């Protein structure tokens, strides 16, 4: 590596001296050029360090080598421009600056191509890009570009100087974006930081190129500051927008695969295998039957004749011969009042073709369905998830019109309908008959109303479900859709306490805890695997612990202490060993759990970690809490351990 550094240093120094000789006829350095030469070498060293071009592996492809040296070159342009501005070296000849940089870069590139000529293979070039991300970035940068031109010239008139500036800035953006590989689709990245690093690199390159071009066209220093601030603002807005795009894309992949929709991608940890699309196999009822064959024939040739895929779904996963036709009803209803006349506890199978989204008072309606069914009776219905709703917009309208219309639909039927202040107005205008439901909310409402999921399938761009009644409908619990969530947990001596957190899950998602555990089990950290209940912004809240800030109120109120086992729900506590569960309830739960001190890798290890803490706490309460607090803080802030 040392030989590489020395050769490269000699190359860049020689290029500078050769450029100086061509321009002045001498290689003697005056005070001005001595300062510039120092800035030149510093920018060379910093850009080489940041791009790690001297650590490049020999087996890297030719394109990989060229990419690394090109990034180093662009970084050097920006760093040198900033140093010229900072050290007031604007009097240095542009010819010397440009010629020395280009000469060094071209010699490097030609040497790499000559040395690796056997690696030349244009088939490895991958031009895959995301049109959505590209469109968003072009539009956002266009707005910033216009702002920059207005800041520099005082107008946005269609004149020659403004056109040159506009083209110049867009050229810098295009080169930086291309070199940074920004527009690969989000789902091709393995994790968020790998994905977002491509954008951060391109922001740095765009800033470097724009700063250097501003220096070359001799813009004043105060105008260069406008450019820097404008591009920093663009980078922040772009990063926020593209982060939401990433989490939305990842969240939708999880929803599709959970529902048995065959989507392949590189998020292998969230995909289900082809043989594991459904939650349970064919269900056979235990009812006494007399007219089952008539039911099968009635569904196939009459009631569901226009919906053959729905019939096939039922025929595949329900033993229709085990249901009595006289105790089965198929209907299309939007209100609980439409089924009031049906006798209670009398039906084995109820099938509603209408979507739940158009039902007036969904919870009331599901409770009414529950009353009409016998125990272990089956309810078949459907709802349009947020993702499927978006897909329907894309099918009905041209892409950009669909995005525009869907934005306002989401705002009205998903956001405003959940806000208490606007809920009454929404109900009056829309009659609660066009609600937008996430997958988690739709299933959560069913579980809240006493049903259990047997099967799910996307049919006719709707989420069809087969549910079994497992208990009578109940009004226990307090489901909410607001930002602040109130959750019942076990406190000291087993007394119920109510924790406050910022919502990171979809409404009604708390009723799916047992279902998610049964379906996906736990991660090593003790969290649920593939937890589709969490929103994409909720993942960010959890990473930064923003969602747990309201729990400080519980701490001040005396329901929690600073360090201790986390307060658990009834279902999660049932997974613990009985002796440990009893020990946990003897002391006050805490804000910061022992997990962050011991970093266990399984539920069994988590239980061992908590048992160890409880034994130490019983002997020396204060000293134990201080030791655990220090260790937890160290692991959180220095080992970057976070909630997921």
C-alpha cells in the first residue's frame, strides 16, 4: 500500500508542476502557489482516505476500480473548492487547477484500464433503476435548482445565464446520482443503512461538483454559500423522502407475502416459503349436518357463480360437506341492521360478499355477526387493505394521477378518520362507509370481535378471510387509533397498570399478539419475527426510543422504576417459566430492562438474564440497579443496541 501512495503522490505533484510550467513557463512556486500546492495535497489526501482507493482489492472488477477512483476524483474537486474559498486562493489560475486535476485523473484511469484490460466486460453493467425514486428526485432537485438560481441572480427569467446555471447544476446532480448508484429499487438493498449510504455518497459528490463548478465560473463567495445551504437542504428533504419510500416498500412486501401472494426479492428474512402461504390447513366443522351437498352446489352454481375464485378458496380450505345448508347464509350487507332479523347462535357459516371497508360501524357489525354464529361457526368476508387500495388506484388511473388521487384518499379515509377532532365530521360526511384499513387493523378488528384467522387469500384485489368464532364478542379492552396509546400491563404484585406510549402499530394491532407469535415466533432479541403490525414510521420511532418517551409519566407516577424487568402483557407473560413469572410480579417493573446489560440471544436467555437480575436485586437493590443502569447505557450508546 505504501508504494501505491508514493506513486500516486508523485503523479499528482508532477501533474501540478507540469500544469504550472505550461501556464507560467517555470516550476518556481511563489507564496500564492505554495499555499495552493498545500491545499492541493491536503484535498488529495482527504479524498483518497474517504474513498479508500488505496485499500481497493486487486480482485475487484474493472468497473469497481474505476468507480472508486472516480469517487475520489469528485471528492477532491469539492474539497479543493472549499479550501480555495476558505484560504482565499481565488487568484490561482483556473487552467492550473483544472489541468492538474484532469491530467492526474486521466493518467490514473488509463493506467487502471491498461493493467486490468483482461477484466473488461460490459455485460456486468447494471442499469436497473427505480422510476418512482428517479421522478421524485428530479422534481425535488428541480425546485431546489430554481431556488438556487433565484438566490444567485435575483430572478428566474428564461435568459442565457440562468439556462447555463440550470444545466450546470443538473449536470452535477446527474453525475453525482449516477456515480452514487442512487436509483436502484429499494427492495434490492439488504438493509436500510446499505441502501441509504448510496444516497449519502451521491449528496457529497453533488455538493463537491457544484462547489467546484461555482468556483470555476467565478461566483462570489457569498453566492457559493447559498449553493452549499441549498444543497444541504435538498439532501435532508431527499433523505427523508427516500427513507419513507424504503420503509413503505419493505412493509408492503411483508404484507403481500404474509397474505400468500408470491413476491420474490432480497428481503429473504421476511418472505414465506411457497408451501407456507396459509395459516392452517383444511378446516372441517363438528356440526351435525343434513344438507351439505346442497350447500356445495348452491355456492358453486348460484351464490358464487360470478366469483369462482372465492368458491375455489372456500372449497380448498373448508370441508363444505361438514356444513349444513339450512344453517348457512350468503349475503351482501353494509350494516348490522341488515342482519338483525337472523336468530342468534343459529348459524354454522356466514359469508358476506361486501367489503368491510364499506360497512357502517365495523366493530358493531362484527359483534353482530359473532352473535348470529354458533360456537366454532365460520365467518367468510373480505376487506381492501391500504396496499390493495393503492393498487386499485394504479389500475384505474394513469400513474401520476393515481398517486395524486390516492394521496387525498389516504389523507381523508386513513388519517382524518383516525383523528378524534375530525372523526365526527368524517362520520357525518362519509357515514363511515369507505374506511381505509391496513392488514393489521382488519385482522385486529376480527380478533377483537372474538374470531380466529384460519386462512387468508388475495382474490379480486381484496383480502378474503376465513375466520372461526372462538368466543363471544366482548367489550373488554379499549382499542384506540390515536397517537397516544394506553396499554394494560402487569405491575407490582400483579396489579394492572396502564402504560403510555406513542403509537408504532396499526389500530387494533394489540389484539394480534397471540396470532403473530403462533405464526412467526420470536427473534433472538425476544421481539416478534416479521411483525407486520408495526408501521414504517413506527420502526423509526422504536429505533430512536421516541415511542417510549410517554412512559416517563408512568415512572414519575411511581408505577415504574428506572431499571427492572419490563412490564409484560398477559400473553407474553404466559411464555415465561411459572416460577420466574411469579418472581417478576413481586417487584416494580422498570423503564430499562436487564436485556440491555446482558444482551441475551433467545427467550430462554432473556429469562435467565431477568432471573439473575432479580436474585441480585433481592440482596442489594440500590447497587444492583446502579450497576445495571451503567452497563445498559454503555451498550445502548456505545454498542448501538436499540429496540427493533
